[in-house]
């Protein structure tokens, strides 16, 4: 009962103090923890929610009188004061590194079919007011991989590995010099590609405008970060606690690859082709996922993308 309640509420039981016999965690302990979390965000929740959602001059776009200079505008040799958001992000990243043994595995995917599908459908999506971005495809493929490897949709606790019922996928959104925020698509496995694309459009737009509600950045069970938007090919992101894995998406590049095609004799022959390729990295908590299971997850995701449509 305790494990089920924790799974439904996204609670890491390792953070709950047990008051039962021998320090066992009871239902009342979890409920008390949830009540306390409502007043004070847990350490793994999105950084500095109070700062991000505070209706201040800074967040409305005006420059407050004592605004700290951005890193890009600061003079060489000066010290840029830490904002509450930047400090919270830093604390979260350090805590995650100390909490989970981070390991990364990297594969590459041919996005030829995805790009063909997008080209064929972006106009019809546009008529519905939706911008069909590649992010929606990565979310959908991640859903399929999480269904195939449920252990990747889990959290660690001292009582055992908590398998989450809901597939709640966070998509990292950059806020420029302010840092980043991770709005969550809840029950992502219940959405079509059109619905996922609409969700991505809505959440990312409101994230940049600082119009998200606090509960829209909580409860994620898996995270995707597209570091390729700035040209990065490889990255090993830090896990968003208490999740056990994060997917990094590199820059899309046309590359020369060797492909196999059937020959008249019934065998295969090699040929060279230019394909739109992307590197995908999965950074995972080695307490929960071993290399073979992580590779199975990432391989399923690649297969889904390469066989799209």
C-alpha cells in the first residue's frame, strides 16, 4: 500500500522518515510527507519555483533597480551574483551527482522516416494550430521505449525500486541566462502525436513566458533534454531526481553512412548514402538500470524512430 501510494504521488521513499516499528514507513508517514512537501518543495523538484513564479518586475520583463548582470553582459574579472534560480539549479545538480551513480550510453538514429512524416503532416497539423516539432517525435518514441522497458520509468527507494504507473515526461526548456525549467507532459502515453505536439507547443511557450503553474513542473518520471539546439553533438546530462534516467538529443546532421541493401543473389550489399543522423544519449542511475537494460531501452527508442510510419 505504501509503495503504491508513493508511486502514484511520485514520492521517493528514501526521503520519507519512517515512524513504524523498526523505522518502517507507514501510510501516515507518506501522507505527512506529502502535506509537508506542499509547504516546502522537495529537494528534487524544479529549482526555485518561488522565484520562477513570483510576479516580480524581473519576471515580467522589466529590469528591477538592483538586477544582477547576466553572465553574458558581465565585465571580465567581475563576480556575477547568484540568483535564487541559479543557486537552486546548482544545488540540484550537485545533489543528483551525489545521489545517483551516473552512467551514459550513446546510440545514433537515422531520422529519414521521421523527417518524411513531418514533411507530409506539418501542414495538416498547422491547420489545427499546432507546430509539429521533432520534440514531439522524441516524446512519443520515449513513451514506446518506457513501455518496453518499465524499469526506466522508476525511482529508487530504500524499500525497493518504485515502478511508476503514470508515464510523465518532462521536456527541458531553456530560459536563457536564467537557467532552465522542465515542464511535464502528464500521462504522455495517453496522447497522440498531434496531442503531444500541442502539449509541447503550449508548455514550452508558457515556460519561456513564465506562465507555468507550479504543479506543471512536478511529478515527472522521465526527462528529455535537446542539447542539440545549440549545435552540441554529444552530452551526458545530469539525472533529474528522483527519476532514474534522462535522454539527451544531439544536433541533427546529414552524415555519410554505410547501408545494407538486398542483392539479386539473396545476400546483402553495402552502399554509401547521406542520411539525417542524430546521437542519442541515455544517462541512467546504475542502482536501477544495468547497461544491458539501458541499451535495450535506447535501442527500442532508436528502432521506433527509424521505423516511423
